[in-house]
């Protein structure tokens, strides 16, 4: 999940779905409520730890933090050096992941089909949005944290990309680099509010309207393919904190037009290979998750 969240356009929620921990993840976050916090503050730590599934949450978030720390540099390098191969890998991974998720639909009807369409359309509109320019006020930082963390829960929508749309990706990253404690704490507070409230909404939908919720979530995954299409033409660049030009606004183009437009090799065969690797990886992860679950 941490490795996926590093890449603007790929969601850690997708990985949670693939590995079969998504609903446990939501339920564990939802269990951090007033009643359980009261157990903590009254000294009943053992009951508090058991009620919030503490071992699961600590293991998960520790894995995410280690992954973000260790993979951030690697992912940044791969995006720059091998963008087509990397995006092809994620493209294949998300296609097969959405199929795996749809297998959880117990009963198909018109409502499920419409829900898939709603999910696809919503994710497509979000991932097609042009990055905005917003004020650097603490209120906006708080709102950005609230919205971005909600996106990280949703399979197919990247919290990092939501920050780009809100015009806060560079600002938050620089605050982390410069250890701007006020901005970091404000953003973290927004994340806590967002994840605690939104996790409850999604968990409730999965329990009350399971088939519809699964259909919408799989639609989000399919709609996000617009963002990670491997062949793109850069329309506008922006400067990072080191003054280096990086893509800011891009449009998708066909592989056949990629060379004429950019003068670069489209690497079609390699793209197909890495899509296949993405397919294979999901199948392997699903088999491993089923084996662990059966034990």
C-alpha cells in the first residue's frame, strides 16, 4: 500500500483489495471510536488494543511507512527513467484487480451495472481534472488532508493525485522536507478526521449494500485507468523545489502517435510484457492471500 501511495495515480486501497484486507482495514479504523478511547484513558489498554485490532493496524501502518521511505526514491527514478514500463505494469495490475474485486459481487442486476458506470465516470472525471491553484492557508491544508486521505481509502483514486488537483502536492511535500511542524500537524489532523469519518461511511456501505458498494469501488478502479495510461503527451510543465521541469498537465495518446508526437520509442512489446507481469502478480498475491486465509 505504501509503494502504491507513493505514485500519484495509484491507490493503496487497490492493494488492500487485492490482498483481501480491505474490509478488515476499514473495520479496524472504524473501531478507533470514543468508547474504545475511553478504555485507553481509563488504563484498560489490553481491551483497547483488542477492540481496535491493534496488532493489525500497527503492522499495516509500519509496513506502509517503511515502504514509503524505502520506495519513494525508487519510484521517482522509475517514473523518470522508465515511465511507459512502470505505468504499463500498474495498468495491467489495476485491470486484473478490478476483475478480482467484481468477483465479490454475489448477485448481478441493473443496479450493480449502473453502479459500475457511476464509479467509472466519477474516477474518470476526477483523474481528468486540471490541477487547481488554491491558497496556502492552514484551513486549505486541513481540507486537503481530509479529502486526500479519503481518496487513499478508495481503490483506484490516489491521494497524491488529489493533492495535485487541489494544488497542494508540492506545498505538502516541501513542508515534509522542511519539517514545517505547523503545516504537517494541520495536514495530519485533516487526515485523521477524513480517515475516521470516511472509513465508517465505506464500511457501512459494504455491510448494508455490499454488491452496490463493490461495483462502485471496482468502477473507481477502472475509471482511474485514464490517469495511468502509459502513453502521454505533456502539455505543460512545472518546476519542482530544485528547479527541475516535471510534467504538470498531460493528455493520453495512442502508441502509434507517440513517436510522431514525442520522438521517443513507444516500447509497445515491453509495455505488453509489463502489463502481463501486473496481471501475474495479482494472481499470485490472490493465491497467497487465499492460502493464508484457509489456514
